[in-house]
C-alpha cells in the first residue's frame, strides 16, 4: 500500500473482521480486514478469509449495479483479505430506531424491503439482514452494508430464510416495534415484486411460517 | 445439616442419580449408561435398561453419600427435553419417590441444568455457554430472565454427528473420544463443507462429505482415516468457535463456559480458550464428571427452582420431550 492509500484508526473490532478508517486517493474509506484466526488451522483459515473477501466484494458490486445503496468498492486485496470501500456517514438503524416516528419507520423499512426484494430477484441472498447492517445517512438515505454472509441462490427456501432471520432479529432486539416494522418491510418487499412475479413473492413470504415451525423442539400443534 | 436433594437424570443414554445439598455440596454421582452393541440409541431399548437398573443406581448413590432414602428432602428430575420413553421412566420414578416419601418434587430442563451445574462447579456468575453433546449444540447466554439461544444446530448435534461418523467406520459407541485420538495422529487437512448461517450451524453436509471421503477410490491412497478424522474435527470445531466468538462479541459476557459431553475434547477446549482470551473473557470447561449427563446437575437446578418457586404440583410433572430452553423463565436469576 502506498501513501495515497492509508489505514488510519480502528473503528470496530468485530468477531470476524476489523474495520479501519482511512483515505484512498483523497476519498474517505473503510478498510475491512478479515484477520487471521489462529484457533483454526492455516489452510481452513486462509480459504475462508479469501473466499469471504472476494464473495463480499463481488456481492457489493452486483448489488450496486441493481440500484441498491451499498458502499462503493475501491480496491480488493485478497492476500491480506482486505476490502477498501467507501465510508458511509450515518447511524445504524439499531441505534436510532427508538427515536423514529411511525412515518419514518414506515419509509425506512419499506425501503429495506425493496432492497432485499431487488437482491432476491437477482438471485442474491444477503444472509445477515439486521438492524446493525442498515445505515441511515443524514440526508435520510438508507444504506445496506456487510455482505459477509452473502450467497447466490434462486430457491424460495433461501429467500424465505433471509426474511425469517430478519424477523427473528426484529423480535429479539426490538420487541415492541417488531410487528409494525416487519409489516412495512414486507410491504416494501411485495411492492418491488408486484410488477412481474406476485405469485412467487407470496410463496416466499408464506414459506416463512414453514421455516418457523421447523425449528428444533417446536410443539407439535404449532407444526405444519 | 443442610437439606438434601436427589436428582434423577433420564433423558437419553444415561440414567443418573446425583445427591447434592442445598448449599451446592455434591455427596454422590452414580450413572448407568446404555451402550448399544451396534447402531445408535433406540429409545425403547434404552428405557428397558434403565427400567432394569434404576433401583440399583438410586441405592448406590445413597450408599456412596452415606445417606438413607429418608434423609432426602427434595426430588428433582429431568422433565425435558429428551427421548419420550426414557423421560417418562424418570418422571415416574420421581413421582413415586415424592409421593411415598411425602417430599416436594420439581421438574427441570436438562439444558438449563447443564448451565447451572457449570456455574456452580466453575464458580462463574454470568457466562456465555457453549453446550455441546450428543443431543444438543447450543450457544446461550442469560438475558431478560431467560437462557436465550443465540445459535444452535439446524440439523445434527455435534456429538451425534461425530458418533455417527465413528459408526460408519466401525467404531463402537461412544465414538467421540476415538475420533479425537485418530485426529491427533494427523496434520493433514482435507477440505470439507463449512456451514455457518448467521449464528446457526449445520453439520449434516459435513457428515455426508466425510462419509464420501471414505467411500472414495482415493481412500488409503491419497489420505487415510486419521486425516479424515482430523479434518472433520477441525472443520466442525472451527464452526462452533466462530459462532461462539460472534455471540461473545455481541453479548460482551466476561466468561465462557464449555459444557456437555463433547466439552471433554481437548482440541475444542483449546479453540474456545483461544477466543475467550482474545475477548478478555474467563474460560472454563466443566469437569467431565459434571459435563456429561448426570444427576447432580438435575438435583442442583431442582434446588434453585424449588427455592424460588416451591414444589411442582403432581399434574405439573408431565414430561415435555420437545421443550426449548429459551421458553423457560429463570426465576432464580436477575
């Protein structure tokens, strides 16, 4: 890395990757570095880090092509499993959800629903939709981040799982808001699908119920 | 002298009786473990053995503790989750004891018991728990008066997966320790499916892939059994460790507790200890005597429940083979 590209301060030490602020040819950027994990053997560690780095970068580029607001990719360094991407100034939805009024919530969750529907229509599964991975900028733009668990799939099942995981996050972290938020999210999701494949969309949404009842130790009467 | 509780563990292959006093001092642990000659655990066969042996096990436990059945003040039993017929037997024996001796009875959840005995024996107040056994694979921590499940297996339990693989290669039950020995003889890693979905895990693909390696033409040519055992363990344990680390970063707990039968595996201990250190959390592996299924953990959890909620009514002692741990209010913790 040369002087035009500089890692400055660490802003988050995550379980999987460290995030650093920095500059890249005059742009304010994030360095997402997947750090070696010494508990697992080298081959496995290298494979996972390289695969996830490339996978995430590709997914972000594709998502952007489909018109979804995600960070801009500047550079990928597979040897050091690092992605350099645009910095998004804003706040995590998780942190500000309490201060939002119903109208704002409706707008944001509908937008997220639209984003996810766009991804799904293009065979992309986000894999980790949580309120920590949604950023709201000061000019009210909604950004989707962290594609570390992204997968490609066209199956109804995988898409339903994506929605189901988000539902679970809303239930466990934002109990009192959960029903309204998830309803708005599904509205946005449906609207995006409406034009060409309403039926498919309904199949995906209905399948969420199946997944819930398939969990371990669910009572018989609640099973389908 | 402190009051005495007798706990009956009967969820799967172990019929265990543990005697513990209300201060947490263990007086005895006696287990009778069903070992199939071939294949896995057949619920009816397990029940048959437990039915034959339960009186002996109780008598032995009392004998070891130097107590008479009349000294017992509380009966606790494993009420959920587990194999139906086996749970039923444990509940039946417990009701019988409670009614003839005229002492209170409490039913406890087996998974909660694993955590509670770990907290007691390792003296760790509020840990993140990785509970790995033949029947369960759960990452859990205490939050809003429940043991919340942060991650779990979506199909096979880790112990079940390793035992099943051992069975495929002709090793008798329990296969875990044997696989661990084989794995120690190899440093070769063969790529196997690594499946982590958010915080949840899936082991079924890993099992199938390992099985295919044995059936392949390259077996005993390019790699041997030790290499497969090593790769199986490395992959499965790396998955467990990754999920545990994520939960640890999320919950910011100051301790990590490793429990269940698979907790005896040295390689898994090493990996979990490593991430605990990284996150400045204290690491504890529950001693094997308490980590595998046993009656003492049931007795101790019974004591906690009894102290905070009192006795169960007899109609409340119905077994619940499918109860989830996160459905149970933990009234004795704040």
